[in-house]
């Protein structure tokens, strides 16, 4: 993802395999306790969130691209194709580059598409 140094960038990478967790995959997980489910949250609107941010075209394009990748990944998973989404995100930019706004948009996007 390319942007000028004065803009915030979003860099996404695929996660590394954790050796400690590899041995725990075969262990049986305890059954979750039955609890009342909270009411569903309204769907996250990425475009409305990005509209409030001035500039940062590179970060906006990266978030839209990530959204598209996650949507396609969900569709592929429904067909049985394994596609691990990136889990490591790095926000890079100069001080005052609206990291909070980009992080809120990223968190809303990831929370909505889980």
C-alpha cells in the first residue's frame, strides 16, 4: 500500500503459524455455556465511516480493498476453500495522520465481517 509519508498507511500481513498453538489443535474444547445472545448490532457502513475522514486516499483504498478481500474470503469459505485473512495490521504515518479514525474503521470492518 503506497501513500506519501504525511498520510496514514495500512499494511496487512498474513499471520505466522504459532508453534505452541499447533499442538493444541487436537485438544477438545470445552462446550460453551448457554447464554442469552445480545441483540445484533447494526451492520457497519465503511463508506460512511470513511466519508468523515478528510484525505488519506491511500488508507481509504486499502480499507476498501481489505473489505473486498474479506467478503470474497467468506464466500470462498462457504464453498470449502481455505483462505486465511491477514491478522496483523500496521498503521504507519506522520503524527496527526488520523490513526484513530482509520483504526475505528478497521475495527468496525473486522468486527462486522467476522
